[in-house]
C-alpha cells in the first residue's frame, strides 16, 4: 500500500520517504535504493538528492545548551535517530565531491558584554578533502562582567574543532585531543 513501511514495520504507516528511512534505520537495516518506495517516488527523491552536491546554504539559528561541556557538528547527509543515537545517512549524496567548507560569522552564549571575545567568531574552515564532518567541542564557563554600576551574568567558552572524513578514518588534531582530555578531567 502507499503508506506501507515495507518490511521495516507493520505496526505503523510511513507517509513520507523520510518516515520509510527512519523505519529502516530503527531496524538497523541499510536501504540501498530509496526509489523502490512509492513515497520516495512521489517526493521525487532522486531529483532532490542529485541537487544536494550542487547547493550551498546559509544556516542561522540558536543553540540551547546546558552550562557544561558539549558539542555541535556540521556534517553532510540526512540525520536520523537509531536507538537514541544521532547518525547521518550519506548514501546517494555524492560524497566524493561534497565540499563542507564553512564560515562561522558569530557564535556566542549568554548576554553580550563589552570586550567579549568569542573564539569561533569569523572562523573559516576551507576543506581540501571531500565529505568532511566538523565537530566543535566547547566548554562553557559562567562569567560575571562588572564595571562600575553595570553587572552582566553571561558565559564565555573554550573550543576545539576536529574533523573526520565521512567515508574514511578519524583525524584528530593534537589541539583537539588535549582539549577533549580537559573536558573529561
């Protein structure tokens, strides 16, 4: 039927291509050809995927974090949850040519104050190898800025970045390795 999750689930309906993918990922099954599903044919999955390597994007948003160590990443592919684990599906996106170069114009936490330095502001990462995933590890530090009658409670942060190939082995810089050690100690 049109809303079938195929063999991945008989207990629910899959109305979209993404829902079919999610049902397969929850079973830890690999989908080799998304166009075999009627939902993906209806959504013209093949055309959508073929556009991915030819586009750029501008991301603007907010991160809500606890006042602890954490991370965010910039990665190719569609993301899904499998057994409560965040994973990226890279199939059919042409990872051999995908360029994940990016620039972080501004990243701050808490209220701004005079003289505040945000270590990732105006950071540019130019990628040489295709299909890289960048993970930015951060540790927030509660900060109080005070000057005369002005008092601002905010956060400053330390950061480290490492990148891995989405299709090869991990490359972790010495700087990132020592930073990760400081996060857990």
